[in-house]
């Protein structure tokens, strides 16, 4: 990821970690999340550009990995939204249509690719049009 220009953040509750809200997520960023009991390996932590942590209050020591990931991703979304990064799509409309179709209808996409036929157009709601056999 670093070779592709990403900054790598490691979720780690260590003393050298900064509050996750202080990190800049408006630049290309990759997040590393560890296993719930063991966290990230020493090797993974050494590769990170920055350690981030989620402040905890009370008796809990950490969130489970799914909750921690959701908090970090929401903060990234919040910062990117405030920076107006979602105002315009950075993906070509044709590519977006293809990606959406392949994610939403993988079996039909595979069927079309195997037969070298175009994907059917998607409706405004992302659904497939009803096919009439009249």
C-alpha cells in the first residue's frame, strides 16, 4: 500500500498512538485492524506510518474489531464529507455502471462475460428492468 501512495494507520491502543480523530483521512489511507484478543503483530505495527487509538472511558479496554472499524470508517467519511470529497464522483460513469452491476448481480455479470454479451442496463433504482415475454 505504501508503494501505491497510501499512508498506513494501525489501530493500536499503545501509549504512542494518537487519538483516531486527529489523523487526516482525506489523503489516501489504509487501515490495519488486529484480531480482537491479540491485536496487530509487532511486524505489522512496525510497518505502520501512524498508530491510532479510540479513547475509552470506564472499565472496557477496547471495542470489538467490527465496532472499532465502524468508528474509524465513519471518522474517515466525516472528514472526507467535510472536505467535499463526495460532491463529484471520481469514477467514470461507465466504469461506475459496470462496477455497480458486477457487485449487485455477480451471477448475471459472469453469465454475460462468459457469453461476451453486454450487461443489461440498470434502472434508476439500480434494479434490472422487468423482461416481458409477450
